[in-house]
């Protein structure tokens, strides 16, 4: 997702999305450890999405 799409979400939706992304990252890392991960780049994408969500959440606090 793009940062613009995250900015359209409410604070509660952002928190839910953050939890989903962290859960997904956990599962991806687990798959990587047991050599079942098809696309290792997906881990990087999820990490960046987590960073985007946190950035948008911090922007809301400062506004």
C-alpha cells in the first residue's frame, strides 16, 4: 500500500493494519526459517509497509 492510502484510514484501522502486518511478518520469517518462502522480497515489502503505518500514525500525533 502507498502512504496516501494509509493516511485515509482512521487511527483504529491503522492499529489493526499494523497488527496484521506484524503478524504477516512473523509468518514470513517462520516460512523463511523452514525454507518454504517463495518470495523473500515479500519480507522487505511488509517491513516497509509497517514503517509507513508507523510514520502515518506519528504524523497524526504531531498534528
